[in-house]
C-alpha cells in the first residue's frame, strides 16, 4: 500500500520561498509551523532557494527530499512558484 499523499501549496508573493516551503511541509503533515522539528537549513541553502524564482523564471523546476517528503517547486504561467509536497509519512 502506498502511503504517499500529495499536497499543493501556492506561496504568498510577500513571503520568501524558503519560508513558504516550511509552511507547506508543516501543513502537509498537519503540524504547526513553529512546533515542527524539521529545520530547512539542515537540508537546503535557503538563500539559493529564495533566489531561484525571484526573476519570474518560467522554466525553473526544483525537486528535493526533506522531512519525509518530496518537494517539487515549479513556476506557473506567470513565473510564480507552486509547491507540491508528497508526504511519505
């Protein structure tokens, strides 16, 4: 049986992408952002992540593993990131 659950999250344009990834993973796991034990900087260079989509790059796709999830970030038609979380819990 497959325990993977997909969750989509559209980031707020006023927040840094790294902050939105942390929020998306917490929501996908039904956890409070402040109380979750995973720390993004243990797995990801947050400055690099925040810079990837800041130019509205329409062809950027990024995928990585973090906190028992697969995170995929793609750009929509306007270049805004959309976060897809596949939880493996």
